[in-house]
């Protein structure tokens, strides 16, 4: 008489089912982990891009108030290289005459920061503030705008051409050479490129110099 098989799974069938479930679980975990990692990376990229856009907006606001070249005479009003952007802008305090201020953007240790001097109407004091900005000896710390910046590059639009700042903004490698008002008046725009760490291409913004 042939024995009748009892209900339920055999040991082999259970082992096969457990193996299949384990494989499915591993594949599902890998897929979920990949989605989570991609989401985190995308969020970080969006935060960096948003921070750079805010930095660009601040730069545009500052540069629209770039001081008039005729007012400064032979003084510099803008210097730039791959680690800094320094310029003189006009500020308009409430219920007070217009004044001048030195604004500095610097890239150091991957952090882009902004610093502004006190306001002044005294050109002699402005010269001192300018030298402090060039030498980066201002004791007041700058405001960090964006971290994770690997590099910065600046070009200036002058007389129908893009040129490196050292060729047209009156800046030597130390950024101390004087610039005449006639040459400064020809600067109309500035191209700022910021390279974020881990990104293949820089973010580029064209900024107008002076009010339009």
C-alpha cells in the first residue's frame, strides 16, 4: 500500500522559497538604497545651486551700484582674480547723502564669502579701506555665502570684448596697479564662473556693472 503524502512543504521546498525571498529582498534593498542615495545627492545639488543663485543675486545687486569712475578719478574701483572680487560701490543710506563702500567676495578653503567695509564720503579713508580689502586684513569676518566651491573665474566685458581682469581692471598679480577713469568707464559687464565640487561644469552668470 502506497503511503499518502502529508500536507505542507518539504524541507527542500522551504529552502528554495527562503532563498528566493532572500534574493528578492536583497534586490529590493539595493534598489531602495540607490533611490535614497540619488535623492540625497539630488537634494544636495539643488541646495548648492540655490545657494549659488542667491550669491549671484547678491553680486548683481552690489555691482549695479558700482561707483562711478569719474568720481574715483585714478583710483581703482574693481579688481578680480581666481580667488577674489573687490570693488567700490555707492550706497544710499536713508535720509543721508550717498556714500562709498568697499565690497569683497573671496573664495577660501572652498567657501565663498562676502565682506563690506564701513560707509564713507572721505576719499582718503576710502583709500585705506581699499588697501585693507586688498590685503585681506579686515578684522571683521565675512559672511559665508556658499560652501563646496572648488574654483572661481572672472572675465570682464570691455569695449566689445571679454578680457581677463588683469588685462583691463588695472590689476597686476598683486592687484595694486592704478587705473585711470577713462579705462574703468569702458567696463560694462562681468562674467562670474563658480565651479562646485563634484560637478562637471561651472555655474556661470553675466552681471551688469553699474545701474542701467
